């Protein structure tokens, strides 16, 4: 197992780009949610693989982000990321990385990429408050 004190060796820019694609996808399939900012705790397995614990930045409704978390994990899985195991933050070198906002063209490419990998844009039924 990797020591918790080892430095995070992941490419933060690439991960922010991947999170940006996931953020766009989550907004697409959940247009009824309040605006949110996707962020993830990313743990580095130091073998080219990363685990993630996605969430949202907005603290006033952080614990209501279950549908975003589920959609984000599904999309991140298609990109090769693993879901964080229990107590991941105590066991692996970790970084908290914010998603990069994509341009309109990048967003359309992200939609196509996720759909080509079998994700379906099932819209949520929750209403914006």
C-alpha cells in the first residue's frame, strides 16, 4: 500500500479536464438542480489509476448532492476512475481537484463521449426550488 505521506503524482490538469466533462454531463442529465460546482477528492494509487469521491463545492446543500454523486461516479467509471473505498482519505495521497468549466464545443464532445460509452441522458425528476 502507498504511504499517505507520499506526494500526489497525478496530472491535476488532466483530472480537472475529466471532471469538467463529468460536470457538464451531470448538468445535462440533471438540469433541474441548482447550479453547482463539481469537485472531487482524488486518491493516487501510483500505478496509473486514480480513485475518486465526487461531491459539490456549495456547502449549503452539500448533503443533497446524492444524484450528482451517482451520475458523476458512473461517468468517471467510463473514464477509468475507481470509486473511493471506505476511509480512502486516511490511506492514499490525495488531492481535492475542481472541475474545469468546458467550452460549448468541449461540452458537446463530452456528451458524445459518454453516450458512446453507454451512458443514457435520463433526466432527473426533481424540481428546482
